[in-house]
C-alpha cells in the first residue's frame, strides 16, 4: 500500500497544472510521499491493535481466574489502583520538576534506567549468597562447610551508642597493637567523626580487630570517596588482611586486578571464574564491564600512586586532577573542531562536484528528467 500511494502521488504531481503547482509546494509533495504514505501503510496494523489489545487483556484475566481463582483478584485490584493513581502522581511530578528546574532529558532518563537495571540483579542475589556463608539461610540442593571464624562487613554501617573504641573492641579485650593496626588499616588515624563514611570505617576496623579467619565484605567501600576506598583496599585488604581469606563483593572494577580469583555472577549463578588476566582475554561480559570503566583509568592510577606517596598533599592532588581535566577538555575541543572542519570540507567538495555535474550535463537530461 505504501509503495502504491507513493507512485500515485508522484504520478499526480506530474499532471498538475501551473496554477495548482503554486498551491502545493515541493516540500508538501515530498511530505505526502515520505510521511503520509508511511502512515497510511501502517494504519491497518495499528487499526487491529485497538481491538486485539482489549481481547488479549480479557483473555489474560480469564486465564488468571481459571488458574489461580480468586487469588488473582488482589493483583488486579492493585493494578487498577496503581493505574488510576499514576495520572495525578505524574502531574504532581511534572510540577515538581518545573518548580525545582531539574533537567530531565532523554539521555539522563536512559542513563538512570540503565544504571538501576544493571544494579538490580546483583543487589538482589548477593545478600543471599553472603547469608549462606553466614549460615543464616539453608541450602536446598547442596551444603557449604565453613572452617574457622567469620567477620562480616555489610553495606550499611551498624554503630552502637558509645565511644569509637567500644565500637571497635565490641566486648573483646584491649590489645593496643591490634587496635593501632586496625585504626591505621581503616584510615581512622587522621580524623574521626559521625558521618556515614566514618561509620563505615569504624565498622571495618571492628572486623579487622576481631582477627578472624574469613572476612566477608559486601560492597563495603561504596559509602566512602574514591581516594579513601583506594586507601582501604590497599592498607586494609591487601596489607593487613593479606594472609586472611577475604570475599569482597564490589562493583568497583579498579580493585579487581589485585585479587587472586574473580567470580562473575549473572541471574544468581556463577558464570565465570578465574584470574583478572584470564577473564579479560575470554571476551565475555566481564571484559565489557572493565572496558566501560577505562575512561577513569588515569584518575585511578593517580589515586593508587598517591596512596604510596606519604608526603602527598591535597594541593598536589588538585593540581594533578586540574591538569588531567585541562588536557581532556583540550582533546575534546580538538576532536570536535576536527570533526566539524572535515565535515565542512566534505560538504563543500560534495556540493561543488554536484553543482559542476548539474551545469555541465547535456540539455537532454533536463528534457527527459522531471523537475520533481
């Protein structure tokens, strides 16, 4: 149908008189061929969707009541209530966005949705795996044997009311050497306050002071900044707990090159295992994840280098990051300028060649070729 309409419109415009050509511009005729013909071709498909969707809805409801019975009624009521409340909530949300001037464009929405979707499955499955190691959940098909004591550091810090030392000791006898090592390993020797990232470090120090055989860290570095997380990984995990068994659950790719073995989980199952180098050469999803973070490789390298420099100051860190940002901005500008410049030259060359070809073509071409 679409092709037939396009041919009909084309043949019709060839037969138009001069008076009618003035009423219909070339743009309108092209719009008839490109847009209107496409809509007419797609109309039969969408026309049947009006009744097929209703039929599918009633069939689905009938199957639900046939299989589940009255148990499907609460779900349907909840669906209707949510659908009804979505309209006033959407209007209120639009007013809030306009009132607060929040930029909500397509790129921001898709980026947020993709990030939340990628985090959903690990967030749902990882606590279940850790609970198995903590013997909080019972396995149905297999067994897990744990030999030795366990220290668990959750994503959300738990701090009891009292002094910092009481939270670290947690009822154990005081050992000044172990206490100082735990304070230093968790970067608590410089400043201690009641913010969330400090609570997380106190929780880490409590686990380090317990001196157990196995340590379970569930995304324990996400509550601190990048510099502090690199310090904790180097001083706590790689140095203080170097001779311990550490199971680290994290989404921070920069730490993976230092571990002995990596387990990649998808949909609740371990899909890959091996060293960092072997997984990178396997050409799987892990390689894509690492490559997605390669834009931050320079900043991560500087953080790692800065940790090993005892006399480094905040001014030096700021100067290095300012230099990196300046070089990045200059590179982006040169790339955009070269792209625009080369595109302009290509457009000029194409137009000049096309213009020369039109002016040098024989008159027979204009007699045999319609103006449209």
